[in-house]
C-alpha cells in the first residue's frame, strides 16, 4: 500500500524528469492547471539544462489543500520519462520515495538509490497512442487519475492546447491521456497507490501563473507600450509574453540585434513619449551599462527587468542566483539616481512592475526589477490581482516657446515634454548640457546639473517601500531576505518552529527604507539569507545604514535552496 501524503506532511511533492525536447514543460503546464481546476493549491518549479535536446530537465509540483509557494527537497513521487536521470535528482530519493517509471527505459539506473520502484510502461503506451512523443501525456493521465482530477478537465486543456496543430494531434493526445488513466487504474488495483488531499474550492477560481507572467502583466497594467530586448535566459519569458499580447494591448515589441541596441531603442522610444522597457539577464545588463548612464544624463525614464542567473560571464545560463544586486545598484558610469525592486511574490511582482513605470516617469530615471530563474519559472495559483486603485500617471507637459528641458528645479525633476507636444524644442544630448539641452563645458554649470539630478534621490526615497515584517513583534532573532527567497524562508521558519524569531523581507532593495536600521538594532541576532556567494545585500545594508550583518547563510550552487536546508541551518544557528 502506498498512501499519500506521507506521515508528517500535508501536501504531495511530485517530481517529473525527462530529456530536453521530451515535453516536460508541457506536462508541467497541463498538470498544474488540471490540479488547480480540480480544487488543489499548486506550486511548481522547473530546472533545466542549457541544451535544446539531450540532458535531463525536471520539474517539482507540490499539490496541497492549503497555499504552497516554495521549493522543497522532499520527493514523494518521482516519475522519470526516460533514463539518464541527473545526480541532483537521484540524490533526493529516500526510502519513502515512490518511483513510477518505465523499467525498459530506467533499467538498473536507480537500483542502489533506495525508494520503491513500480514499473509503468509509459513508452509502450505512448507508442500505442501515436509515437514516443506522447509519452508525457500518458504520464499526465496517470498522475491526473492519481490526484482524482475529473478527466474532462485535463481533456479540455489538451484540446485547447493542441487544436491549432490538427484534429489528429488532439485525438492522439486524448488517446495517450486515456492510456495513462488506464495505468492509474492498474496501479490502484494491483499496488494500492492512493492520494488523499482535501480539495479547496477557492483555488478553482484563481489564476495560475509564473513570475514571467506576473512581471509582464504588471508592465501592461503600468502602461508599457514599447519593449525592446535581445533574448537571454531566463528573462526571455517577459519578452515573449509581451510579444504574444502586443496587438491586443497596443505594445510595440522589438527583438533587437543585441542588448546595446535594445536599451538605446528603449531610450529613443522614451524620448518620443513611450513607456518603455527592456528585459535581460546579468550579462545583458553589463552591456547596457552605457545605456543606463545615457538614461541618467538625458533624464529619460526606462524600466529594466533583470532575470538573474549565475555568473560571471555565461556562468550557468539556465540556473538561478541572486548575484546581480550590485550590478543593478551600481550599473553605469557617473552618478545615476535609480530605484531597484526585487519582488518576493507574484502579487508583488505585478504591483511593483506597475509602480516601476510610474516611478520612472515621475523622476525620469531608470528603475530596475530584479528577479531570477527560480522566480520567473515558478508557478502557483494566486487570487485575482487587485487593480481598482491602480492609475497610470503621466508626467508630460506641453512645451512652450521658451521651454527648457533640463530646467533647474528644487526637486531635481525638470518639466518633461516630447517632440510635437507643444511649440518648444525638446533638446537632449549625451554630453553635459545646459537647461535647454545645448552641449556646454561650463564647470559651474556642470556642478549645478549634477546637483539637480541627484536631488531626485530625496523624492525617490520618499516613495520607498517598507520591508515586510512577519513573526513576533518582540523578536530576539531576525532573518533578513530579499527577492525570491521570501516564501522559502517563510515556510522554513514555520517548519523550524523557532520562538522569538521574525522575518524581515525586502521587496525594494535600493534605496533602503529609512526604518531599516531600527528593525536591525532591535534584534539580538541578525541573519541574512541570500542566493549569492558574498552577501551582496548584507554588504549594501552596511553601506547604507552602518549596520554589519555578520551571520550570513549563502547559497550559490545554481540550484534553488530548498525549504528543508534553510530550516536545518536556522535550527543549527538559533536553537
């Protein structure tokens, strides 16, 4: 008998793996939406190799009666579509892991790894349905049956997904799904495999999305009407999302020839009055450094989405890390005022991306959205985003004949117009310039213009977002995080059950909220948890507040740190 959830757990952790090109991503997307529509809360996170074909990719899907939003190491059920399973997956197998696989494909690969192996002829059933390409859909039928998903739910999703290809493809997929359901019935009858997780109706009506979707929707809500980018993993999802919806939302989307062209196109569009955006990774942002400086001196608003991955250089192109914080904060030569957001949830990604466009327009500065591969490629169900209070703010003025684009003001923000909106000339230049925009080499003027631009920092600081505090108000220990580690540490603290420990999470990492030092001073011990090798945020906190966070838990393998590892480390440090 195999009954799930296992003892001590309230959710089921499924791990699927297969070769690149074998449909693991498609299988993931179909299953998470099937589970959600059946009434489960769902979380999914994928990891993949930098290959078009070959190697082995995987995805973890957690299914629960309550919200789940974090990656765990535990594998209740492992379903490999073929052999060649990566070491990082094999190492997660425990005696409690049930392995459902095709013995003809797996052979003796897992013989010494523990766990219980049950043979399911996935490949054979895939061939019967139309060919090996349908093996993943056979697996979908098996798992949907195991989770008690009404067949019509998944069948409807399969029809929607494949109808554009042909009726025959739809027919073959439905056949494969039914064969998978047959395998499920055999498992129940012969091996007694069962799953008992209560369903929650609230999940049925919610949205299923990943981080790329949330950032993209925030951009659309924020009035983005120009996107220029060069594809670069893992940030490409935002580019492709906006490209798919370009016509329906009146967005001009341009795949540039390189990252330098992308940022310059965005600035050109901004000069013409567009709300512009680029999406790239750390290597792309490095190339955009001069463009960031150009945005600074021309005082043109632009939103830069950065999907972080391990560096230096190409590093590990399809893995995850929080290693580009310093790059975002200090990118560009000269002094360029900016704001940097790092959302810790899909809801915050939507709202902060929306806010980024208004903030960039108001202060005429670059605003950064820092995410990472784990965040962008993680799915979970969310309630409908609150949009009733959102208002796209435009700060354009009609120019008169005496218009001065770079007029010196107390706030540092000059009146912004665009060509054709009024009778004035909208001057600009990459050199230092006077108030009209004419190039000058006047040293006193230079000081006045630098001071003017830097005065924007005061206004940006007045808009800064306060960090989120959870846990006891009279805490002794304080765990500090930023960006995608939010939900992982949240669940880890719940699992560890540490008394007197609170969690301080930053969705805005620059500039820091003025109360940051007060939160830190209140604690007897402060621990920073980050996804990089040096503690970049902890160093930034010291620079900005003077407070040294000495204890740091740093994770930089390229894989996302699981809940269990964080919980164990916190128990080691604080118990």
